[in-house]
């Protein structure tokens, strides 16, 4: 069956049909897939059933993998991972220990692991168990957010660097080993340009990481807060976003260089189990 790419009709995202991701992809199929990914920034595959080894093998078509990120303090050492590259995202608790990260809470808008010097260029998320309602994941198109940014805001971020805080997870929990941030000017993390150029597409995208503890270098704190609030209000407008409602067997790959994402909360008495990989990226420029 030939590969078919069906755009969501929203600001980003497309569903790819006709590919079985459990086996190797030939060079022609991979080139077509990679181009579709560059064109739509997020790709959805339905009806997949990948072991962790197969998830890693599929992800490695795009590049070498990062190991999974640090989770919240109360999870330190609790994840029973099959491989260090697999990040388990789950609310399930077994024998009194969470089997994964992020629980059942809302995860705020963010791009993955931008608090490190070389953040992963992509993330691949595969759904194994899904609650009846909630837990939807939304994506935002940061090329479009930048293109449509009002001139005054665009001038304010030109050649600016922002710090991407590493202390908190996207559900607002302190990471293992992190201390609470009292002054955003001293928050731990990584400093990146606020506008980055995608190394493959050449497109320019707004690059913000996450709102929590963000700081625009060289500004006084009040001015930095005001600017970041205005940028986040702009880039999360519905016209730049698309929301995915999960089914078991879905697999999404998203491009962290030009997108943001968030997750809805869900009923914690139901199970949600997802396995994620992170594909290595370079220094954002
Ligand atoms: C994430 O990678 O930020 C989690 C997304 C999700 O749980 O749907």
C-alpha cells in the first residue's frame, strides 16, 4: 500500500497512512516520510503496535537518541525502564510507585528538554493505554507564531537570548535534584536564541521552551515577564494549534525545533500509559 499523507487542516499536523512502523523503512519511504514531517511538523500514525525495541528502531531512522529526561523528585529511581532511551509517561502506580512521569495533571505548553544545551530535535510518543476522556495533546506551530508576531514584539526579541529553566517539569513539579527558583535571573537551565532557524527547512521559528521561570537575558524581571506573557498569549492562539485525541496504538512524531505542545489533564482513576523517545538535536541557532 502506498504511503498517504492527510493534513489535519489545522495549522500543523498530518496523518500518515499505509506504513507499518514495526519493520525497517527503505530509503525511498523514509525520504518521503521525512519530507512530510518537515512539511507538517507533527505526524500521526494510527494502529501501530511497537515494542520498546521497535519504537527505538523507528526513532533511530531520524538520528541517534537521547536518554530519557529527569522526572519529578518523588519519582527518582522508580521507573522500571526497558531501555534508558524510553521515557514512560503514565499516571499508573504499581506497588506504591509511579511507573512513569507527569501523572494525570495538565502539562503546560512547552517544547521538550529545551533546558539543555543541545535539546532533542524530535520526540516520538506511542500510546499503549488511554483513558476514555481527557489527556488530549495539543501542538502549536512556532513558524506561524513568528510570521504573525506583531512588529513591536518582533523587534523586542530580535537577537535576544532567553533562559530555559530546568528545575520544573511541565506539570509544575520540581525535577529530581533541583531546588525551587527564587529569582528567574538565576534559574538553572540553558540559554537559547528566541528566534531559531530550522537546520533542515531553513524556516525561522519562535523558540520559548516553557513559560514557567522563563527569563529574557539582559532585561529587568518585570519587562521580561511582560514580554514573555505577550509572546505566550500570541503563540498559543487557537489558529496556530491542533489537538490530537489519542487512541491505543497511535504514534506521533513532533519537531521540537518549530513546535510546542501541551496535554490536558484526565481522570486519575483511569490508566494512561505512553512510551516516548527523544531524537538528539544540535545547539539552537
Ligand atoms: C509530553 O511529551 O510532553 C507529554 C505529552 C502527553 O502526555 O501527551
